[in-house]
């Protein structure tokens, strides 16, 4: 995404902003906000929905001074909002520190990932936003607002996954832990019957587990990312891959993180894709849904029933797990979750009816769509899935009484309550 093209990473969305800004300091950002009627921030552009779009001003934060401040005594790192995870993880590793989890793609911006509830995978691992301990944002008058889990325990869970509706985040403080080593292996030809029947065994087989399939056949690949300081579960469905793999069929394995059980640091194993290789524009569309973990077998059965329709339009689909959190607008709020991710061919007319079919199958099972992915649901329908949406609307009005940081999507979402 560039200011010249003004499209998202996938190219399926052209932003409608009247003006773009790329401030080089927090003071410049504050002046820009104070001079604007409506303004939003956009991250790395890896969202497929219009969650960040606006007809007012859009601001990119990647020109802000890059800051990575380590506090080993507090077990935190404070980072500037424009940084990507790929910019930070090597700094942490050199200092002997680590994050508990990462998304499959480390090239996404930290602030954008947090604001939309993006996640990695693991039965014990919460979404990336749950590691946020404090944040700073620019308010509607260009003022700086500081919030933290320690000093604002009642409001902070509403301020983290906030869809950009409270202000423009300038820095975030994240929890860290001592560095750890990992190894990654792939099991191929795993029967989907086994994944459904022994879901707890499969998803608990490593620190981070991903199941890949196109739903058109009877088998899956299972990617297992294990921590070397923790015992192996012993699950061994299918057979071991004898060569490096890429999660997306037909794509080069060189883009994937190292496999075949070769040990390495956490930052080189937790993502699916290598941090040092920045992807180009994506020829894909994505949708994703968080369901209660107990619904996994029923959801797998429902998607297999649609498989012959879905598979021709899919690059790949992925199943992961996410531990519950307390963040009001996190799709994993209040419940351990299983997520079903779909990477579609880049043909919106072809894909839209299939997304509707998937939602018809998954919504009765308690699905919540990812904020940054495509969905056929209306904002009113999405709002009804969050018991704290009323409290969040009050919080947004408190910190942004004039609606400066809202857009068409958040207007429709919050005006329902």
C-alpha cells in the first residue's frame, strides 16, 4: 500500500479519503488531528474490509520515529505504532526476550493488528491484543491520552481492540517473556475425520497448531510449532512431511519458516512466513470466523458439506485455536475459540456468494467475523454478537464525543446501541 495507489494490500479496496497524511513526529500528528474534521489511521493495509476507510483524512504512521524501548525488569517492550511485528521481533530476540505468540504473517503493523483483534494460534495463546499492557493515543483536540491495564482496569479492556474509534494510537506497551527456542514440523495426509474426532489432541499437540485444507477432500496438513522447553504431546496423525512445505499449494516453500524439526528462535518459527521476506501485493481475498471451541466438530462437518463448492474458489483454508480474553470487541472475548480462515481467489463476484454460504453454516454455531476480513453481515448483525457493544459505544462517546475518529462502518456499528 502506498499513498500513490491508496489501495489496501490485496487491491480489493480503494480508500475514499479526501486527504492522506504521513506525519514524521507525534507533534505533527497531533497538529494534523487537531486540524481535521474526521480522521482515521491505517496500518499496513492487510485488512480486506473497510474497517479503516474514511471519506475524511487518512493517516499512515510508518514515518513516525521507530521506537523499541525494552524494560526487562517490567517484562515489557514499548513500540511506536507504525512498526510491524517484523521490525520488533529481531530486536527482542537479540535482547533475550520474546512475545508469546505471533500471527502467521509478521509483516502486519502492530497497531492495526491490535485494533482488529488479530491472532496467532495455540490452545493457551490469546489474541495479539491481549499482550497490550498500555497505550498512548491522540485525542480529538490533538491531546495525548495515556491508558493502561494497571491504572484503568475498568476501561482498558474496551480501549485495546477499538477499531480506531477512540483516537489514533501512537505507541503500545506489550508484555514480553524470556526468549525460547522452537522447532516446526508438518504432518501431511491427516484425515479430517481424525481432526474432528480428536480435535483436542490435534490442537493441543504443540504450542501453536494450524490445520490446512481446502474442504474439498478428506485430508489436511497440520503444522506443529513446538517449544523445546515443553514436552511433546506425542500426537502423530498422518505422516511426517519429508520436505519443506508452503501452506498455500503451489507456492514456493522458500517463503515459509524452517521446518523438518530444525531448532531455531521463536521469531523464526512462530510465523508461517519468513520475517525477512516482505510479501508483494496479494492475489487473494480473505474471510475468517471465531467460534466457540466446542463447536469445532460441527463446524468442520458443515464446511465439509460445502466442500465441493468451496474448494474451486479457495487457495487454502486454515483452522486455529485462540484462548479467551477480556477485551470487549475481541472476537475471542469471553470464550476459548476455534477460528476458520479462508484465503479465496481474487474474484469478489465469485467469492461473495460462497462467503454467504459459509456464514449460513457457521453463524448458528456462534461465529463472530474477524473485523479486518470480508463478511456478508451488516454492522447491526455484527454488533449483536458482542455483549459489551453498549459499553464500548459509551467509551467511544467519552473519548471522541464529536465522532471525529468514526467512519461509515463504526457509525453503523455504534448507532445500533
